[in-house]
C-alpha cells in the first residue's frame, strides 16, 4: 500500500505528521520495499548486511492484535529472535518455528551473538560464531541472520532493522546487570512469548558429554583421533585403549556364545527330527516284521505250503499207491 511521507523531519528526527503544512509538490508516494519471506529452500538464508531493509516508507507501530489480523497488507510483519544457538538442536528450531508462525505473514530475523560477547556474559561455547551463524542460515524458518547481535536491544537497533516484535520465551532473562534484558521490550508492547521445549537444551547436551566423558574419549580414539587432539594424558590413553581391547574380547565371546547357542539349537532341532523319523521308521519296521513273522504272518503260510510232510488237508489225503494196494512192507506188517 503506498504511503505518503514528507521529506522534512522535526528537530527530534521524527518525521512530521501528515497534517503538517507542506508546499505543493513536496509530498512523494513511497511503497514498502521490505524483503519478503523466503518462498523456496534451495539456498541458505542471507545475512542482514547482504540484504538489509532499505525501505524508505515509514513503518507504523503495530499492535499484536493488528498483526494477527494480517495487517499491514503491503509488507510482512518483521519478527526478531536472538540467542547464542550453540549446538543448534530441536529446541532452538522449535522456538524459531513458533516465532515464524506468530502472524499470518512474518519475516523472521534471527540475531546471533558473537564469541566475544557470549564468552563475556554467558560462558564458553562449543561452536564458534561462524559455525553458529551457518547453523541458523540453514534453518528453514529463518529469513535473515544478523551477525554480532547486541546483548541488550537498543532503540537504534530496533529502528535500523525495522523490527515490529521480539519473540522469546517469557522467563525473565537476567544478565548484564539486569533482572530481565527484555523488560523494556515488554513494556513497549513489542514482546511476543514463545514456549521452551522441555528435555532438550545446550546445557543438557554438554552435561551428557561431561558425564560420559570416558565413553566418548574411547569412542573417538577408536575412530582415529589422537590423544593430543582429545587432550588425553598418556596414562589415560593406554587405559582407554586397554578398555577398548577388553570390550572387543567381550564382544567376540558374546558372538561365540550366541553362535554356540544357535548351533546347539540347530542340533537339538535336527536331533528331534531324527528321533521322530526313527520312531516312525521303527513302528513301520515292527509292523512289517509282525506281518511277515507273526503267528498269522505271511511267511508261516508260505512255509506250510512249501515244506514236505507238513500236515495239511491236501497232503493227508494223498497216497502214492493206487487205491486198495499196499507196499510189500505194509503187507508183511499186517500179516
């Protein structure tokens, strides 16, 4: 939406109100030329010094209610979030997602404090400032990254980057001699709270590493890092390497035990199958044996039929002599 603005300013540096007297022709029509939110994710977010907002149109102060209605329609609502973002994790990303989605059309600027400022007010970081800048540039919710962001936000900084609102969790952030560095932002009605993600923080991650230091030192020695790179003493290096060897032996023994159990299980399965088959064959063999050699077996019937002199109905009625004749010996015996 075009905005009419005068070229003159008051003594305090604030543009004169539209009702001020101006000569005819002194009015010029200005349009908002603020950078728009990223529509594609094929490249990282730019740095502020590469794409600073050069819009000359005045930025009217917005209320949260107005911003949530989607106004103004001619420019995005510029939301600012800052932090250290060391060991960038899902808690950071979730906070930025909330800041990005506060309003229907938001442009998210993220300020990252430098190493010097962070070490002075908060403590040492794992990642250096360049690494932290790059981590933020590759977050999908970020439209612009401001390097070397101030610890406490000043009116000059807010004006320079044309910031409408500041997003941060609502817990008072005491630092640099202040009970809450966002107190003046809250009083100006420019603060919008986000929710912290429980169970994940940079301090928690560092605590895990410190707690399991020996495990990670041994891990990195196995992966080829030197004791000097890990700041490990000669004695501890030997201790860690010996522990690694012991673990390898335990793993081998475990593998052998598992393979042995598998072998025994296979032998038991095969033995069970063999026994079952043997029992089936045994029953079959016994049945066949009884059919052949039992009291009513087929072999006995065959033997009766083939053996001479075996009494049978056919053989008892058979005589080699004609009917009424006897052999000589039989006649003598009868006489």
